[in-house]
C-alpha cells in the first residue's frame, strides 16, 4: 500500500481564503487534482508544486515535505 504524500496544502490554501477552484484555475489543473493532492493521493510534479507555491505566495517546502 502506498504511503500518503504529506502536505499542508489544504491548511495553507484555507488561510489565504482561496477555494480549490480558484487554485485549480490559477495553476491550470482540475479541481479533482487539487483535491487529490490535498488528500495525499497524488504527488504533484515539481513544476506543479512550484506553481501551487507561487499562487499561494509560499515556498514549496512550506507546503510539501
């Protein structure tokens, strides 16, 4: 069984009052992709992780460990 990927995306996104839909639109992915990342079921590519971090004005290491 795969180990979930740890991240703080949901917490950080919530503190910025950004919806999953808004984030998905900003980084050009589906809402389902954002949901899967938040649940730890999907590991984003390096470029997607960087785009997510930029959209939230955070470092990649603040969100993904």
